[in-house]
C-alpha cells in the first residue's frame, strides 16, 4: 500500500472513530441531563466532592466501556486537573461532566467531552451540550463542525470591537496566578468591547470556534479543559498560543485562543 493510501485509510478510520466518539458523549450527556434540574445542596467540601463524583461516575459508566471498545489499547487520563505532556501512545482525555459545578447549581453551562490524543497531539474531539443538544466535533486536518455544519472563527479585526472571555482554571489557585488573572481582566476591560468571565473553559472555546466570541484566554489549566477547545478553534481557523504569543502546549502556563484578526492585539493586552 502506498503512503498516500495509508494516510487516506487512517483518515477514514479516524473519521469513523469520531462519529462513534460523538455518539458516546451524547449517550453520557443524556444520563447527566436526567440528573439535572434541582440545586444540589452541600455543607462541606467533602459533600461537594461526593456530589461531583456521582455525576462523573454516571457519565463514565457509559463513556469508559464505549471508548475502550473503540480503542482497546488507548490509556486513560485519570486525573482531571493534570497538565503537561503525556507518555507516548494513544490516550483518551475525557471530562465526563465539564462544568460539573454548574450542573450541581442548576446552571446550564456544562458539557461532556472526549478527546483522543496520539503521540501528544489531539487527533479528534467531541463536545456535547446536553441541554441544547449541540455536538461540536473536530478532526485534525478535516475542520471543526457543529452538528455537521462547518465552523469558522470570527472575522473581527479590532480588539475594541470584540467580545472576549476568560475562565478560572481551578479552585484555590496559586496566589500568583489569581493576581495575574485579575490584572488580565482589568487590561481587557480597557481594550476589548465586552469581557465575559465564567467556567468552564470549553464552552468559551466552542464559542470562539463558532465565531460567537473573538478571543479566550486562561492562566494555568489542565488537559481536559483546554485540549478539546484548542483543537476545535485550530480546525475552525483560529490562532492558538500562550498569552505571550508563543507556541502553546499542555505544558504552557497560559492559553490564548483567538480569531486571527485580533490575536496580536490580545497578546499585547495580556503581555502588559
């Protein structure tokens, strides 16, 4: 078999794999949607942790067997808050309840995500929003889509006309990171049109990919909340870097995802 034929065969295989991954996240999303509606009360960090775990387990009970059948040799990233490079091979990077805290508070901003990483590069991703029924997908080299419709980042060319967004990477963040987040929001309030601040990161990133907002940045972060959206934005024609404009990897200390027309201005604002 020629190299071109082998490449086409892998692409076809990955496209089929993406379809089945999207089906898996939709099934897990249905289970979480059935649990959604009432605010879950908790009086301690321990009670909160248990409530979060119940949602995670409900989705993982569906995702893990389905995705394992698709790629039996792929390993799983078990810790949601981990970052950095992965060992060689294939890995499932899954967030069974992205924005889990919102789900517990009866807020609509949550999703189910699954991303296949091969040799430290995201190959495909599926992000499902159970309350809207939307499924965002991306396959390396094949574009980003919303329910089959191609996605494109915005054509905005001026930060002063832009809606931008940021997110809190995790609770109890390091003081240096917290202060950097605060100063970056202040800087963007001067330079951008509107600044949105909420969790989770993935929902901002799908909006960048869809052209609804023009830039998203975050300091710190983990693979599970950045890899899906980073692939979607890249495949939708956006720019991905760290906040200083350097090449981004999961080991970077920040992420900036932006429409090409405002990326340089966003870097300048965040670098002040």
